[in-house]
C-alpha cells in the first residue's frame, strides 16, 4: 500500500513539473473577412461618389471644385482680396446647415446657431474641418461631403443615418 502511494506521488510529481503547452485554435481564420469588408467599402464609396457626381451634374449653374481631402465644394460668396485663412488653433465663428443630397434640410442654420470652433483642436465633421481652412472671413461655401468624411458608419445618432453623404453651406463670420 505504501509503495503504491509512493509511485502515485512520483507519477504526479513528474507530470506536474512538465512545462505547459500552448493551446492551438480549433479553426484558423484567414484574411477573407477583411478582404470582403474592404470590397464592400469600395462599392459603397463608389455608389456615394456616383450620387455626388449626379448632384453636381444637375447643378449646371455652378462650378464645383474637388478637394484633395475627399469632398467637393462651390463658392456662394467668394472674397478675392488676400485675407488670411484659418490656421490650427484659431477660433472661428461659423454659421452652417446640413442637408441630404436631395436638398432636404436635416439641420437648419437656426437650429445649429452660430458655432465657435477651434481649428484642428476640436471634434467636428471631418470634411468641414478641412473645408473651413479654405475660407476667408465673409465667404460662404457649400460643401458636398461623402459619408466617410461626414458622420461615417455611425451617423449622428439622431437625424443623420449611417453611411449618409451630406451637403453643408458654411459662412465664415470671424477668425480669432
């Protein structure tokens, strides 16, 4: 009996001192899910660009410019004098609205009111963050912004849906 106890103790001691082995996953995933998501996003992006191009082509009275930052814009009021542009850290006062691509008002200027915004230091609509830096005091510009430069896949949680492109007319009132 004592010898069985000694053998069991030695057996347990031997196997309890062995190093643990890493467990392997039951199934290994490949990058196909990521590739599928990328393809879906490319299709969504192309669809949004087609809608925006259709909007621009229907507005034959104005000439839209393309930004390197991924949005389109057209001047309503353009200042030709060489005034300064907003820079990082400046506090700007703007008035703006938000519409869908069909021209339906989502948020009007009265609802949004005047907004003071610290350039590149505050969370704001990414397309407008870059667009404001193109403006001089007194200018009014209409920006057409695809969803990935607007509210993206989350929307605003209220009136702006997921993956919704917007247009916004912004007036720059002051730069501090």
